[in-house]
C-alpha cells in the first residue's frame, strides 16, 4: 500500500467502532422507498411490498482476492460492491441495498478507510443502491471485506441457473478475458517495481484490460436491454470464475449439455494482443480467467431474431441433451470436453 509519509495519519483507536462507522457512512443517503431504516439501528428495515427479495454475499480477503501493492483502496471499495451487484443482476433483478463489513489490521489509518468508502460511495451513486448496514472490526492478517447485496424483482422476472433446455442458445454479454490479462500486466509491473522502485510503469497501452481488473462494472443494463427486446432468459449466471466454470454450473443445474464454439467467444483486440505478448492462449484465458462480471444466459431459439446482430450480446453456442456432455468446439472442429479450470480460492 503506497502512503504519503508526510501526511499525518489518524489511528483507528482514536475513534472506536461506532464513531468509526458513523464517520465513514455519514454522507450516505437512502434512495429507495424499500429502504425504511438504514444505518443507525440494530438492523436495517426494508419493505419490498409485493416484490420478491433476492440476496447475495461475498467475502474478499487480502492476499487471496486482492493485492494492495497495485489495487488502490478507492478502486477496491468500488470493486467490492460490483462483485456483489453482479450476482443480483444475474438473477434478472434490480439491486437496491448493500451492507459492507470490513476487518483491518493496525497498519490501516482512518484515511485509508476513507479512501475505501469513497469507492463504495461512488458505486452506490452510479448504481443507485443504498448502504444500509455493516460492521468494522480488527484483524491480525490485513484486510477482509464482506459485502451483502439485496435486490428486488417480480417473481415472473427472476431467472435461475436451472431453466435451460436442450437447443436453447448460449449468449454472453460484452467480451471476455480482459480482467485476467489486466492482472498479468499488474503482476508483471509489481515484479519490475521490486527490482527497481524508481521505475514508473507506462500502463497506457493496457488501459482497457487494467480497468477490467481494477474497476469492473456490473451489468446493470442487461435486464433493461432484454426487456426492450422482449426476451426473458431461460437461465442465467454471472462470469466471476471463468466462462467454462459458469457454463458447467448452468449445465449441472439445468441437467443439460452444451456445445460452445471457440470462434464465437468475444475477445477485445487488446486482450488478443496481451495474450500474444504474454504467450498465453486467448481461448484458455476467456474460458478460465474469471472476474469479467459479464452475464452468461440461455434463450429459446425463437428469440434469436431479436438478439441477432445486437452489439451487446454474442451467441457462443447452444445447449444439448445432458448425455452429450459439455464441449468446446475448436476452430479446427475438434470436440474438447469442457473442464472447470477457473478461479478456485481453495487451490
């Protein structure tokens, strides 16, 4: 974590837990009618009336999920929210509230936490969600972050992982592999910095992929785009652990197989050039890289004309009978079994 040595730091022990929470959250205001009581009581109160509530939570650990040597704290606050909102959007729901809990060691002054919460605040502002609770405590092992996201949806709109049928088309939003390539750039520059701390990296050729890693955007827009096209997906999941892992989740929950075509996987030109530079296979990066936070979903074949040619979506394959299994069809027409080689925090 880079710090200005001349700037005076405020120790967290000068505030105490409740004053710290009040200080960090004093500028957050409630935006949703469903947020009845936010921060300031024993629990948040929410009223979704006749809507269904959806909820998801994620834990981010320093040294496992993020590296503060190149991850600015403001970006980390923003990304921590995105990781959770993406799960809500993957249910075809609207995210409305979040809670944020953090544990930090004594190397973090108040000013560091203010930076983190400024990223949380920016995410709340852009994505129109309310911060309604959380907790702070001490840690002996660096920084730990737990974010819970809550959303709402009409029951008829909710999309699960379990609804795909044989012959459904497999569709992905955006492009894949950028976050992993950005991570490779940052890890390389970290090693260069260790050898020569005076070296200032030029990241300008890698702007897109570095941003995909440090400041991903959850796909809040997809629900509205699909509504405009009058398409309700049959199943959906977000791409956090890698395309292959997520496809296999859909196949497992829906009891179907899948053929995904290598030449259909959407790759940004900067991803292709970065893969050439790092001498890694771009298809493998798209299948296993993870952290793209795009949405992967299936649609009935009759909806293909509605989605054909849309710049936001790419049809990358189709679902098959369960007995056929899940396969990648290579550019050379080889049929390769899909394996879950994406992110595994326990490996």
